């Protein structure tokens, strides 16, 4: 399901650094391996048995740096969303400059269902993309929407058949790559400067940290791993 474990986070960060350095790379496409998932989110099963200190080190030293690196990319980033995009995987999709989805794609910021706050920018980026009201509905309910609904609300730029997704993303990349690379990077920078508030993005992480030591969060993770409905107490 392409869940974000330590190894994948580190590999993605290294790959992005490499692609940014290569002058002949003008556009980057990110997609998931296989056909089931773009990215199903953070690998919560990896955290079983970890101490609070170990989890904090994982979040601050591995996971958040990946999202910060993605958000700081100068080159255009196209997301070819080929299946489930949930939690942290949905946040990767939101960072992308353009999102093209296959017809079997599903999107959900499902963290609230597990007493977790999206900490990598979803609370800031999603309202910019789909509007405040729709963003709050998606974030507060944690519901999962399909590709056509995502296209209707402006989350996905385009939806295509699964077999055509890669070529559709490549077509978009080719069109962008034909333009002046310096101008393209500056346009992206200008748009991001006018729409992204770094202080607000930092607040996403702070809000996530507030909920992290709570009993509800521990219950949510346990319920997720045990495949049952959580019982929250508000503590």
C-alpha cells in the first residue's frame, strides 16, 4: 500500500534531492508502486513497540523532513494518483502542483478517525485547493471521496482511466518542460509565496503535537492496528 515507513521516507527525501540537482530534469512526477495505492499514509504498524521518544524522533527526524523537502521543491511536481491517497499520502498529493487521478483513486484525510491531526500541511493546503467549507467537511469527518468527486471539487485537475494515467501525467510534464525552466520555477515560487503561510504550516505540526500524547491518540492507533472501532474519551 506504499505506506510511509522510515525506509521509504528516507529514500524519497534522497531522490528528491537528487532530482532537484539534475539540470536536465525539469518536471517531477510522483506516483505509487502498483495499482492499489498512491500512498496509504504513515505506517502506524511500524510504531508498535516504540517508546514515545522513539516515535518523536521518527516524526521530527524522518517524516516531517520529507514533507518539508517536498514542499520546498523548486521544480514542478505532478502527482499521478493511482489509487488510495490517505492521511500522509493525501498530504503528499496536496503538496503536488498538479494532481491527475486514475478513476479508481480515493482521497481521504482520515486522521480524525484515529484522534490524530494532519501535521504536514493538510489543514492549510486543502482549504486553498477546495475551499474552507469543503476542506473542513473532509478534515472533520475523515471521509474518503472518489476520483470524480475529487475532480468536481477541484482537488484533482484531471481524472483518467487507470491504463492512461502515466501517459496523461507525462503529457502534462512534457508541455511544462517545453517552457522556460527558470520562468517555470519562478512562477511556482511566486504562486506558493502568495498562497502558503509558513507560520500556518508550522501550526499544523504544533496542533499535531498537542494531540500526540493523548489517550485518544493511543486508543486510535491501537484500534487501527487491531482493525476495530476506537472508543474515544476526549482525554
